[in-house]
C-alpha cells in the first residue's frame, strides 16, 4: 500500500523510530503513523489465534482487516490529497479526503481507437535537453493490443526535435504496415498544432514533403493527449535515450507490459492541475 518494506529491527523502539522517520517523507503520513498501532495489533491478534485456537486467516484477509481499521481511523484525520500517491493510498483504503486548494485532480484514460483504426502514441526524449535523444512510438489496435513499437536513437538533440522525429518515423512505419486508418496521439500540444497546420520546423521540411503523399492516401488524424496517458511511449523513449541503441519490436518489450495491461483494463490515471 505504502510501498515500504518492514525492516528487521531488534526492538519495538527501533521499529517505532524507523516508522516515525519514514512519516516525514511518505504520502498521507497520518495514515502511515496510524499503521504503527494497527499493523502490530493485527499481527499479535493473528498470532494468538493460531497459537491458542489452532486456526488463522490468510495474509490477504489480515491485510483487508488492517485496511478496514485504517479506513475507520482515517475518518477522524484532517488529511488532504496533494499528490497522486495520496490519492492512490486513499482509494486503496477506501476513504475520501479533500484536495489541497492549490491543486485540482482530473481523472483521465487512454482511449482505444474504433475498430477500423490503429492508434499510434508517440513521444520524444532528450536527456538534458540538449542531450542523448530518442524518438519512440507504439501502435495498438481497436482492442488495445500492441501491433508494433519502436524507439530510435537520434544522437545529441532536443526534446522538441525528438517529438517531431517520432511523428515522421511513426508515419513511415504505418506505411510499411499498410495502415489505412491512423490515429496519432502526442503529448506536446505545439507539435500537434504544427503538424495539423503543416507548419513543421525547417529541419523537417524534407521529411514533411516525404510523408505528405502517404498521409493523403489514408485517413488519419493527430490529437493531443496528457503526458499521464502517454506513459508507454515515454518509457520506450527514455529507455533508448539511456542505452543509445535503437530497437523495433513486432509487438512491445517486456518492460512496458504492466502499462499496456493497465490501459487494456481501462484503469484510470490522474493529473494534478492548478486550480
């Protein structure tokens, strides 16, 4: 829940010191501190149940009981949601806290394309901007399953140039796949606007002239998405900017499978914006 591993401590005092220190850097610290009472209590109760009555609960049941008690205890706390981690923990416990006044939370989803469309999410990455860069993208069908992905190392470049490069590489791959209905999604609004208007950077004018005929031969569109739902393309781009070795996958690499499954299940992501 809090993504912390309980360390081996010699005494309850040592454990309390560790628990209290962690509260200074953890989401919903008041809920975390309440756990210091509730977690040992449930462990002690479970130990007695097994020792004296010869029966016990599954660990998942014990965890559920702890969450129930945390939920009840949280109703008396004056907590506010200030980050995604706060919101995730609150939802897992089953409580509702007010948002901090400086932020507003919106719930967003990655949207699947319609049944005749293929969706291409693109992203660019530059480590240091200007630095080692890559352009990445992932194709998915109407069911949300990957049908190909790429991350191309660009050398030393900028984020802006990497974003445009991802678009042109993606269109070229779509041509090779003979895609007739292409929906491109990018998380940089100025890039989306430039491509819609045909006003690409001078550096990419030749690239633009090279793909215009391909785009005219198909039905296509490009839209803006929030960064939080463009996670897979972002991961692909960052990985290759670090490794500096281009890759093309028939479907997708294993390190993005968790995020693909998240989108397949149409699970929410969250974005914090200033009110």
